[in-house]
């Protein structure tokens, strides 16, 4: 089994990120009775400068490159948020960035990358097309490849999310984490479990892109076809397969992976906007959706944290979701509450 990322590596990444990544707040999800348990706290990574947690891994990785290596430029492949993180970091460090992006990526994410000065190369929405093109560009031009998830430096950077949670709320008992390629949950689990082995880390993904859950059940990484994962509205979570290194962390440190439906994702996007005043893209809302609608599948606890991993949603999509949801269709969070009593 490959070596897992250490707490020391995550702490070193946190030092590199000081003054760059925001130490995002834990925002309480409103309840009718504020004294009623359980409490849900939303870790608002949507407030990062690029609107998603991906800045942590990209900056921690690129800032650690030797200056002469960095000067040759970087290349990355991404469905959107990692691309923005690399573009933002490249501009901050004064280096060239070339981004390999599926042509199905929402325009709001691509436009942000271009505005940051990055060059964009469009490819088919498959992992083979993404990785193959990025590797060819790296070889041809001497760029450094900044991977989206399956790299110890990336995992360490993302792990600073978990480090902040256990430092800011030591009473946290369950952390709910969206899964795409697995870098975020690998890093959070590595940080949280090293500080408090009793914390439960639960992965969440769409029913229509549940390759990570299939992998955990099979005991090995399982790939889903691109045409299957493309069905979910959570475009940030359409990775066809978790990485080998991220899966090693998942198998060793993650307690369970559950799924949520498309309707539950949309409802969570709306409720985060209306009730918590936080903008979430569909992929960023899945962890909160798990608390709100899949409580019976969660371990009982008094304090939960859900990771709102990104808020880069097309304004027209958000408007359509909010318009479709009337005030009478919302309910108070109740799944885990029903488990644990008042």
C-alpha cells in the first residue's frame, strides 16, 4: 500500500497557504430550536478566492516547486475548479498555465480561468482524454503537471480543510465530504483522524456518479463510464474513478460513503442559499444534502460538519433552482435529529 499523507505534511501545507487561502468559517445551519441536537456546521469553502477548496492543493503544490521548475510553466487537467485554482496560483506566482478542460465544463468556470490569464485546451469529457493531453503538453513544452487529486502534495493541501475543522471545533464527531477524485476526502480524513481517531469521516457522492462507493465496496478502484457520470448535475463530481493514492486513504481512513439523489442535491442548493445565505454549486451541496435527507444512513452524533466544497454555479442555473422551489416545499433538517432524539 502506498504511504499515506502525514499530519506533518498537512501542517507544512498550512504554512504555505497562510495568507493565501481563507480560513473558512463553520456556519451553523439554522434550526427551529437552536438548542436541539444535532448541530450541522457548514464549512464554506465556496468563500475561497476561486470559489472552491481546490486553491489549497494547487497553491500548496505549486508554491513548493523549485523556482527554475516553476518558471517553465504548469499544465493541469480539470473539470473546472482545479483549473481555476491552478490559473489563480499561476497568476499569483507569475508563471504560465495551460489548462486541459472538458468541453462540457460550465462556461462560468472556463471564463474565470481565461480571465485569470490561463490558456485553455478543450478535450472530450473522459479521463483518458484529459490525462493524455496534459501529459503530452507537459512532455512537449517542459511544463510541470499539477494533478487534480492523486498526488500527496495535493492531498496535503486539501487536508488543511480537516485541520481547520478539528482546531476550530474539537467537538466535531462526523465530517461529511463530497467525493470526486478523492483528494479532498483523503486529505480531510488524514488530518482529522490523526488528531482525533474517533471522528467519523463519511464520503458523499451523487447516485448517478457513485464510482467511489462502488470502489469502497469492491475493495479496489472501480471506474464508471463517462456517459454515466455525465448524467449528474454535479459537474464537479464527474470523475470516472478515484485515484490509487486517494483510494488508499479512503480504504484506510474513511468510515463510509453514501449517495444522494439529483432532487436532494437541488433541494440542498436551494436551502443553502435561502437558509444559510451561501451559494453552492450542485457538487458543493451533496454533503449538506446527506445530512438533510439521508440522516438514517449517518452515524448518530451531536455535531456534524458538511463541506460546501464549491460555489461556482452558473447564475441562471441557481436562479432556475430557486425559482422552482417554493417556500412550502422546504422542511427543517430532520434525518439525524430523528436518530439521536432532542
